[in-house]
C-alpha cells in the first residue's frame, strides 16, 4: 500500500454545526426527535447559574425530556475530575449527552461518554500514547450535543478531550474521531456572558489554532504513512482544506478579537469570534497544532500560585488560551524558516504591511505582530509574569517531551535545547 | 420557538472526505475495517473498463472482500434506471455500498441504498415534494463510500440524488442528510481519465454550484422558520460557512478550469478542480443552488436529439453541467440587483477588473465574464445550439415550476414571465 514513506492522503472530518442566535431554545425538540429518555446535562457551577444553561433546562422541561445535571466539571479538568464525571455517567446509564460550557465542559463530557460506553476500560487505555495506551475505540458512543459558551476551544467540532494529568504536571488528552460531537449548537448569544479576560484568552486559543494549523508540517511530509487508513491520526498536518479554515479564522480574529475583548455587548464582534472558533476548530481538528500547544501543557500543569484575572475558580490556574499564546512570538520566530511565505501571510492577515519584508525576516515580523496584539490586549508580560522563573525551565521542557502527538507536527524539528531556548525567550515579551 | 417568521439558524453537515493521489488503493482495508461481508459496487459501463474501477477491484480482491458489481448505471439517470438499481440492491442484501463514478453513479447508489433500507416504501415517498411526497427517512442506511471520478458533482459530500422523471420530462431528486456518503474518497488521479468535454461540463457544474450558493437567498431571510429543527431543509440559503466554501471554489475555478479542460495530463489543474468540486459541494450542499439548476432540469429532461461531444452514451443527452451553465449569464444578470456586491465579487474572482464598475452594472459585468469563459471553452452557443427553439420555451418554463425546492432560493422572486424571459435570453450567448 504505502510504497512512500510519508503519508499521501488526509481526511477531513467534523461535527455537524448549527449556528444561530437563540438556537439553543430548540434543543428540547432535537432531543425529542432523537428519542432521548435519559439525558446527561454537563456544565460547571458558574455556568449553571447563567442563561446558557437556563435556556437548555427550559427547553428540556418544555418538551418533557428527562435529564440529570452534573455541574461539578472542573475548569481546566484533571484526570481526577474526568474520573468523577465518568463515574456519574456510568451510574446514570444515559442515552444522550449534552455539554453546555467551554472546552473544559465539552471535553469532560466527551470522556464521560467514552468511558461509560466502554465500562471495562482502564482510564489510560484511550489516553494518547506515550502517556496512555492510545487504544482504538470499538464501541459506539452515545450522541453528544455540544453547546459552546466560549469562543475559543473549537471542541464542539473536534474529537479531542484534554485534561491535566496531575502526576505528570502536564496536560494530555484523548484524540479520536469517535469523540466528535454529533452536533455543535453554536449560539452567539451565549458569548455575551463571557468576562473580558475569558474572551481574550479564548480568542488567543482561536488565534493559535489557526496559526499552528496553518504552519503545521504538511500532511504529505508527515511520516510514517499509516499502513492502514484506520491508523491515520486525527492530527494529520496542514492540508488544502484546513488551510481554508485557518486563513478564514485568522481574518476574523484580525477584525474582531480586540472589539470582542473590549466590549462584551458588541454582538457582531462576539458572534464573529464564536464562528471563528468553529472555523479554527475544524481546521486544527484535522491538521493539528504544534509547539505553542505542546509547550502550553506544562505551563498550565505546573501552575503555582497564578490567579487568573476574571475567572471565578478557587484554584490557581493558567487559562488554556493564555498558556498557549505566551510562547507564540518565540515559537513562530523559530519555525518561520521552514515556511516563511505562510508566516508572512499570517502577519499580513493580522494587519502588518509585509510588502517590503524579506523571507529571512518572516519570523521576526510575525513575532512582533503577535507581541503587539498581546500588548494592546494587556496580556501578562511573559511566563515570568505568571509566576515562572528560569529555574522552572527544565521541568517545563520535561513536561513538553511527552506531547509528541502535537509537537511532531512542528514544521521544524527541535531538540531539548531548542525547547529550553523557546521557554527562555518567552519569559518576558515586551 | 419561532417568534420570527424567517429562519434564524443554519446547519452545516458534510461527509468525511479523504483526499490523496492513489488513496483508492486503501479501500479494501477500509471495507475490512468496517467488517463488510457483502459489498455492492456500483459504476457504469464506460468506467468499468477504466483504472478507477480496476484499482477498487484489485483492492477488494487483495483484502478478501466479497462484492457484487452493478455496472448498469445510466449516465443522467432516470426514475426507471434508479428503480433497476434499487431492485439489484434489494435482492443483494448488501452491508456496504461503494459508488465509483460521477454524479450519476453516486446518486444512483444513494437511491439504491435508501430504498433497500426501506423495502416497504413506494418510489415517490422520498422524492422531493411537490413531485413526490418528501417523507422523512426513518431507517438507518448502510454505509456508502463514494469515489468521484469527475470533478463537478460534489455528490460525495451531499445528501442529494438527482434523476430524470421521464413522465414529467424534468429532473427532480431526493434531498436528505441521511443520504450523505459515509466517506468521500477523492483520488485526483481518477480525473486524468476524463475526456476534455467532461472536464469542461463538470467544471461548469462546480462554477454554478459556487455562484448559485454564494448568491442564494441568505439563510436568515428564508421563510418559513421551521417549527422543528428536523424540518430545516438541506438547502438553507447562503450562510457564513457556505460563503467560505463558495469563494474558495470560485478562486480555484478561475485559476484552473481552462487548464484542466485543455490538457488532461495537467495533474495540478485536474487535481485542483477535483478539490474545488468538493469545496463547492460542501457549500451548495448546505446553502443550496437556485435558478441555473432549477432551469437546467427541463433543459436536460426535454432533450431531443442533442449528442453531447465527448460522451460515450447511446442516447441523446445534455450533460448536467452544460444544461446548468447555458442560462448562467441570463440568470446572474437577473439576480444581481438583490446583492450586487456579491455578483461583483464573483466577477472579480473570475478575473474581471471591477474597480470602476457601478453596482447597477454588476449583473451585466458578471454575465459578460461568464460569456467570455464559455466562449473561450468553446461551449455551444446557447439553447438554440443544443436543439431548442422559442417554441420550446413554454415547456421549459412548465418543467421549471416544480423545481421550487431550489428556485425558491433565488435571491430575486420571479414569475413565469421572468422564467420565459430568462430562457429566451439564453437561446444565444455570443
């Protein structure tokens, strides 16, 4: 089959997406149409008091759909919080899952559905290798409707669920097309409830999904070529379809991110960013992400005392989008030489005049463009500002090594020394 | 639910798409992975002698997959040819379907799978209203892998199957998300077997899919708003996701269509057009098409003696793409006033300098752009050149009236007099 060493094909998969202001009001009818008799509704304690969950509950009640609610999802979930949700799902014998929240809620719900459908499985069975066993998913999962309330994760479109593996102090995840939600119900009115910093950080996640998938190793340079199509990974490298999504998401970020952060009532900006998160999600869900995301997992996992502005949680966290974007200037300065045209095109879409820029300067120019956006949006000045020092770099590097699933999609090969230099260059940004 | 009269939401659905040169060689492994024991392979008599089918047969044999082959698909299928394929499917009790061919083959295979899964149904039950009953599809269909060999139909991405209803002398179809193929396996090497006129006509189908979905009535102006989401039609009007696909497909058509027609060996051009057909298919599969397609059905259905150049068939036909594109200059001149910016943008993407064009001239400019492309590609000079006269216009109009499923997506409302004028204006192009 594969006379060539590198892959010669890519596959595009994504969830069905329904978009409209007020669309969540329909969810009770959808569940009725699906014949749902026992729905698991997952959310978190903050959201459970807010309109996005209220609208869903009203619709379920109105259409006589029976449900149980689980509101103990942890913001930035861990293996422990995943397991608690899985236990709830196993005991409930649910026939449909509904996740109302950001990436934390949707990812937790995917894991709960997966393990409840495979009651015999050990937790590590489906976790990505080399941390887990990365086993194939054989049972059919129950339908899952994802209702995203942040504009960042794209989790409503992907087969990925991410968590902090506490023993390792690093994030890892489960990635399999079988985890894709049946339907992503994207209601832009929900994003009007995001605090400003949540809008900023989830917007940075969109930005990095788009930039990383656009610059990822092309699918036909990824190796090895899988010996059976079932082994083609979810993250396959950049390809002509993911490029369309990435470019389009970048254009929306360039136009609307600042407005969405500054004014929670700017419906046009916030709903545009919501669609951008879908677009970037479909792109990276097929192409993958690389160094910003790979390095973000230990940045989030090793958090000491950082209290994220604008987040209503009782534990120290580095919000996902923040942990991703802080290394982005250093990362794209590092990767630019492998595909300078794409780095320049990204800088141009983000608003920089690149007409007289040489290819050799592509990395510097994109890095400067990103620094300028972060400065304008009052982002903390690098890893130092969120509590890290140079002494932490070895453990940050150590936590990045197991993230091979994503880091191997970097267009530029890298050593531990390179990672060390990238973390060092991200200590201070301005 | 729907306080508003017009729809407030749209849904994006599409098949999984796998793309790569040589990717069909894998199909035996995919079928093995799916546990297929009794595969129905559908194709037509021309293709059955060509490499695209040969590669599939080799792969099935190599992986020990049992199959039966049906090669009696009619190019431009009819209700009669659909029924013959349905009978074959019912008798075969197949567990997976594989369609290798253009839109005719893929659409026939969708219908065979549908009615074999609903053995009690009458043929008209699922045909679009008002010609058929447009009943909902309740049974689960068997998996269907579509392997397109032309670069036009986009049928590998959509839930639509089109046929000539011989009594009515007009095309109609079945449109339901349940018909979507499980996987579209897009192998650009297959398009190297297309004769030049097939490349041209299928390329015109891509062009019109993109132009019509880009200019279709916006989803949030379509009415009525469905009272239940299950009643939201497959064709929902233009929306921010279909716009991305339509614009991108137009760009590829502008760059590669002429090259793909002129030189069958131009792998870059032919494989780019193959991807463009996927992109346009995802776009129109969600947004819909309008007047060019609605008017094309009687143009094809009333064919008298026209023998299409480059087609190896024994009956008179007007190839689908040709029947669609011949009215396009008149149609877009007619619709332009409703969204002149989009008509100008389309003309610009197709290569016309629109910097000094007034909005009032948008229709004329796009029409001239299209006429110029058709002239360069040596397309027959209008309906007259394929055997129609002014005396035929009343029956062409009569055949368009039942195509309300698509014509209602025209951005501009129209009367029978308007349709008469559009056919008259399409009699001669140059």
